[in-house]
C-alpha cells in the first residue's frame, strides 16, 4: 500500500519522535540508525521539511528535528507529504477513466477499503506508531 519512500519516511519519523525536542539529528545518523539508504532518505526528509513537519539546520550540530510534537502529527499527513494523495484517489488497476459512473471491477470495494485506510491513518499520530514500535519491535532502541 505504501511506497518504499513512505515506509522509509515513517521509520525515520518514528526515530525522530523518540529524540529530545530540542535535539537536531544528522540525516546520516538517522539513516544509519534505521538502516536506510542515506541519499534516498535525504530526498524523503526534504519532502517532510517542505510539508512543515521537520525543521532542518545546516552545519556543525545541525540536522533535522520534529517541528511539532509527535502527538500533533497525523500519519496521514506524512503519507500525503511523501506519496501525495494518489494512494487515495487512484484506481486500483490504474485506469484513468475509472470513476463511479464508469467503474472498474474493483472500484466499489476499493473505495470502501480506501476510506477505512484513510480514516485509520488520520486517527493515528506519529506518537502512537512510535510507541507501538518501541514496545514491540525496538527493544534494543536501535531504531
């Protein structure tokens, strides 16, 4: 469902959510901690900076940090910033002409599922997913 870029962005954002609010983390360090390709992660992080979720500072002691509290960042916002809204508007089979008047074979069911997914992503915050990851997957706190 999510692109690799979006999954990478979510992993990086979860890592940043665990950091002290005033601390800037170098993107190289984020990439290393969450085991992601550095150059690719930089592109993803630039989208999140542009969307107003991250603040960046260049130079020694610079890096990125959350611009807002993790509890005030919806997962849906992150997905939109990285993948755009095509995940929620595009035909499952990628037919350009697919619409309610001229539906593809999956149109009605995919529309229902897409709405459920959107609602879930709009409800979940970055704080929610970061805490779940910490609880179940990040026992050694490497990510």
